[in-house]
C-alpha cells in the first residue's frame, strides 16, 4: 500500500508541476496531461493487467534493476548521495538506488513514475525549442505528436535510462536555442551542463557537442571571409565553451564507458576506436549489416551513410519475421515522415544559425547511434532518444495540423503562409 501511495504521489506532483508551468497556456496543459495519461496508462497495463507484452518492457530493465538493488543494499543513503558517482548505464542504476533508499522501498512503480515525469517534461522542453524556432502553433502540434508518439510513450515509462537521457538532452538543446535567440552567455553554459548530464547517462550527447564544435568552426571560417566581426566573436565564445565541455568529458571519462572510459578519445588511436565500434559481431534475429565491419577511416566514410539509413528506417519490409515486427515497421515509417519533413524544411532551416546548429547536432547523434547499434530492436529504442529534437526541425511534417488544432486558415503556420505566397 505504501509503495502505491508513493508512486501515485509522484504522478500527482507531475500534475502540479504541469499546472505551474502552463498557467497561461491552456492548450499546452491539455497536451502534457494527455502525455501523462498515456504513459501512466501503459505503465498500469504492463504492471498490473498484461505483464510481459512485447515492446512494453525493455530487456535492459532487469539489468538496471539488479544493479540498482546491489547499490541499495550495500550503500547507505549518505554514501549514495556522496561523490564520486558512476557514469553511463551504471549512473541510472545509481539514481534508482537513491530513490529506493530515500523512500525505503524496492517497488519499480516509483521508478516508472519518476521516469514518466522526466518524459513529460522532455515534451515541454521540445515545445519551448519549437516555439523559439518557429511559431507557437507549430510548437503545440509538435508537443501533441510527441505526447502520443507510440514508442516514446512506451520507453518513457520503462525503468530504463531513456527518459533522463532525453530530458537532459532536450534541456541542453533548449538552453542552446535560448542562447542564440536571447544572446545571454549563461544560457550557453547551462546548455553544456545539460549535454554533460545527458552524456553521463549515454555518450550520444557527446557527439552532439562535437558536431556543435564542428559547426562553430565552419561558421567562423565563413565569417572571416565575409568580415563579420560580431559573428566571429559570438561564435568563438560558443566554440570555447563547447571545447571546454568536450575537454572535461574526455579527460574525466564521465559517460565514455562505451568508448573505453577515462580519457577514452585520447587513450585509443582512431583505428582502434573504429575497430571497437565497427567490428562487433552481429547476432540475433533483428541483426542487420551482418558481415559489415570497419577497419580503417576509409571504411567509416562509406559505411556511415549506410549505417544511418539502417538505424533510422529499419526494419525494412523484407526483414520482418514476426507479427510484432509490424510495430517496428510502423515506427520506421514515422521516422521516414519526420526526416522527409526535415528535408522539405531545409530551405527554412538554412536561414537560421540556431536551426542549422541543431541540425548538425542531430546528425552527430544519429551517426553515434548508427555506429553503436547493430539490430533494429535496439535501434527502435535508441532512435526514440532523438525524436524530440528531430521533430523540432520538421515544420513541413504537418498532415495532422488542421485536424489537431486549426479549424480555420487564418491560424496557419509560417510554413503554410510560405506555400500560399508561392501560389
């Protein structure tokens, strides 16, 4: 009884926070409550009605749980709250152990509701990003789609690290866009902190920072030739802060266990890193690109686009061996539509440095996942980490726009206005 009360108290706290942050935005409040209801509904279905349904519980959940219980039973609350802290997947188990220790329980429902809270406010972050990049109506539609995006709903309530990876990642993106739009330096520092916390849980955010550094160097090189002094100084500051974040993460090894731990990028040569990430055996029913391995930098160049396509859009129809693979096929179709929306939106994206920076970072994360994932089952879970950012760059993804929000053409978005002008 105590466990149930604590779990539902977390749900109540989430409702109160939604109320607080959306006091003047009634539509957003409804969308976030819909997101909360969907996630709690899946949690109740999986825990109390039909446990064990495919896709509702990730295989990694058991591993996270057993490690969390080991932390919980062997460390006191004070020890858990004191540094040093682990990184990578172990950090999530460590966070679970802290929750168990604080509330004195081992009930997974509490962890799930905490994950749900993080998942709901990831949507809130994506709403703010879309609102700053485009319009409020576009932001509302993006939030509505994310509220009901099937596998994002499923993984947001699972006792795995996805929700917190996405929350801190979207927080980093949100503060980055705020820095670009409002020109306040502390937003950039907060952005790097968000990416660092996400990297601590999963290294994909490190690739976002690396891609951001590459983008800033490209902007500086273009500005030098055009003589834009302010752009050079503005971008050089961003590059300096980003480089500092990258240096810290690499030298401490926080979140880089996938690459070998402390000082990973400096510890291994380029070819050894390629072999570690590109030469793994592919096993299992959902494995793809079996036999493809990378042994040198040239292999990386031609294999990267192939791996990106397989990561984003598998399973392909000919790869399906089970009725449950239709879930994956539907999920892949949704990403195909979103990335088509990004492609169609590129003329608008290229006009705004903030949008271009986000695009570079999104590509960096996709590359990271494409090289780290070897089967479409795992790929479906990992690409759910990028959907909150990807949809922010796809305003042409609007087949549902009028159905969801617009009853009249007078409320049309900037995208629809541009189409009317062309006509």
